[in-house]
C-alpha cells in the first residue's frame, strides 16, 4: 500500500513523467464483436463459427462482480470451452471486467483507492486462472464506460479519504493558501473549508487533474499488483474509459487506448485526437471496444453508408481495433441488413489495408494543432453551438481539412519532445506556463498562429507574467477567426472548390430527454488527403455529412491513369471528371503515371 501512496503523490506533483515517442508498433487489425456468452458452450461456438466466417476475428467478453467463473462452476466450464475453441481457431479474445471507478460495490470505492484498491480482487482471480497461457487472449479492459470527472459532488465530508486526497493535492500543487486563493479568486482560511466547485470555477482544472491521477491509481494498482504478475506484461491492458488523451495518458500501466462512442454518427475528430496524441506518441493502439452502429433495441440511428464510413474512416485515422455491439442484438430483419453491410465493409477494409495504413503516420505532418485541457469541448446540444476557443480541437478538424495540408494534433505537454512542425495553430482559452517555456525553445522559423486572440492567461485564468505576455504577442501571429486562417496558411494549390468549404452539416443523435434529433456540426464539405508513394499517388476523398451529394473533378491528375480501389468494382479505371460522391462516403483513388 505504501508504494501506491508514494506513486500517487509523485503523479500529482509531476515527478513521474511519461516517455514520449515510443515506437508505434505494427498494429494488427481486429474486427471484433462484443460477445455476451450464450446459455451453452455449444451455442457460443456456433456463434463464433458464424462470426469468423463473416470476417470477424476478435471477441470481447464482458464480466461483472456477479459473473465469476468459480472453479467447478458451469460458467467456468463454458468459458474454458470458448477459450479452447478460440485457441484452436485463431479467434482473439478480450475480457472486459467491470471494475467500476466510483462504484463501491464494483471495486471502485473512491475512499479506498489509496489504502485498499484491490478489495474486490476475488471477482477477477478465477478469470486470471482461466486466462493463463491462452494463445487467443489479447488483453483486458477494466471498467465499462468509466471516467474520472463525474464525482465532483462526492467532494464532501461523507467521503473523507477522497476529500483528504484532494486537499493534499491542492497543497502540493499550489504550495500555500495565498497562492490557491489568488488562483481560485477566493479567500479561504483553511484547506478543510473549500469553496464549492463547478465546471466554470477557476479551480475546476485542479479537480480534473486530481481526478485523473486518482482514477489512474486505482487501475494501475489492479494491473501492477494483480493482473500483470499473473498474465504477464506483454498483453494489452486498459480501461473502456473516456476519449480524453489526458485521462488515458495518466494511467501509466495502460498499454492500449480503449474507449467507446455513443452513436453510429460520431464526430470524426475524436479518433484522430487519440491516434495522434496517444497511439503515435506512446505506442498504445486505439481500440473502440464498444462500437455502436446498429442494434435491435437501442436507437443508434444506423444506415449502411454510415457503417461503412465509420469502419473506413477509423482505419484511415489509425484506429484498427473495434468491437461491435453486440452479438445478442442483431436479430431484427432491418438490423440484419445493417449487419450484412458491416460484413461487406470489413471485407473492404481488409482489402484496402495496405493503402489505408499509408495515411496513418502523421508524426511529421508540417501543420500541428495544439491540444490543451481547456480546448477539447464539443457539443451535441442543438442549443449550444460549437464555437470559441474552448472548442478549438473540434473546429480544427474541418478548417485544417479545408486547407489540404497534412496536419496532426499535439498535446501541450509534448511540445518539448515531438517532431517540431512548420506551423502550429493555437485556439485555446489559456496556456500553461510550461507550454510557453517549451515554445520558447522552438526554432524561430516555426510559425505560430492564434485563432481569434492570443491566450495570455494560465489554466486558472491568471495573467502570465508581463515578460511572457510580451513574448507571446511578439512571437505569435493572429487571425480573426478560423475562416480567415487561409490568409496566413493558404490552401494547397489545386484543391477542389468543395474541399475548401466548411459547412454546418447535421449530425444524427439521440438522448433520453430528446429522443432522436439532429444538431449542427462543422465539416469540410469534402475532405481530401493526398499522398505520394514510390510508384504512384493516392488521393482519399471523404464526406462527413449525411445529406451531401457532390460532383467533383479529381485534382492533380495531370494525365495520369486513375484507378479506384474502393467500391464494388475495385481496380477499375475511371474518368476523373465529374465524379459523383454521396453522403458519408469514402473513396480511394490511385494515380498511375
């Protein structure tokens, strides 16, 4: 227990750091299924045979505190039978064990994280015995749709250990009460009497960072003390957690970046953000471990085009591991139609893999978008527009796509270790002091462009020292808005006109209070990616909107023979003029000269 407390405090004070630029491994694609075990082993094997014939090569088995495969139990026999079949037939297996951060009954009591994190170890130990030395076993995810930021209301005297840990964090972060009062704009007399925090409070960033470290301490303890000693360190371990790269990277023991979406129609910047800032920096594969495309009972608002778009775009962004939800819920005839489309798309992804992987490595892209803890917001609420510096990451995707340059997301904490870009874009309400110091070390020829205004405050909205503010104003160019960025960073010559346009498209969404609805979201009307290979040129065209219908002349042809690799007749020569591109479409062309 002592090592846990020491490790937690080191994380909070910043002494423990993450190594950047791990060599990104070759990622083996997984087309998986969330696999709820049927009643019998025979039924499970019959389903596995069907899925494998359809092209799926991976399953993820969920388990809870009440589904423990105790020795000699019917469940243990069924699990063993499934694992035996998967070992013999090259079907990969994941376990999702629902150790739920924040749930006392499911192993995540907030007050026991530091002193007794493994108090529910008995729910996992039988699984570890069954999984040892299994060829098929790929890795384990701890927690289902867990996150750290939902427990602000728990900072009260009814959770004394949780509260005390936060108070210790504040003292180590700020050093003394006068500094905390200045940053929080308050006048407390003791750490024991903290003002109420909201998401708009200057002190919310402290709670967010504390919560990330606290969350990480729980899952790192499970992995380092129990799971890795039993199963080894070479498997993939993580949590089905939030898509925040800051939370994912807080967990030192994770070796996979696992998350899940909410709807079939999901914003494209999210996968790009994780592949750029986690997978390509730390070498942790991004895994959508509960891909929501179609379902008998849940309204994910599917369509066949959208299913194809999601699979192909994920692969283009670099996410090659998915697990579609779920094996028990594809029985209605209209859902079977969706599933058949998914099977066809998986076959297309496998065929296109060598080409699509060429678009994955963006570590040396000349244009970079700065990511901070303060600019990752996006809204599915029709009444809350995706506007302003807090939405910088979201807005960067369509506007940088509309310029046609290769680009990437970069985290503020990585600025001293990444491949330095030619251009850095900033749209954030604030910058940390460390960010400014890192930027001061960059070569002067790197252009830094701010959108709207130059951020001159720190994460508590306290102005930086005057010398730093002066440096920011002298060093950074500024444009009024995203739609004037092209005046400082012109679009690539030859882009089709449609590719230079950013539109307010409509995303299909669902919520309990609204039901199914649409909300406006910014897209490049047509996203074009261009890649020179040794023997030819590759051009990708992507439409993100559900309603768009375009007719496009392919760019940069210059007399080349044009082959299309996507669609039902791959490898055919096409006329590059007046190419029709529909909604949620992905098209791959090769120019041969």
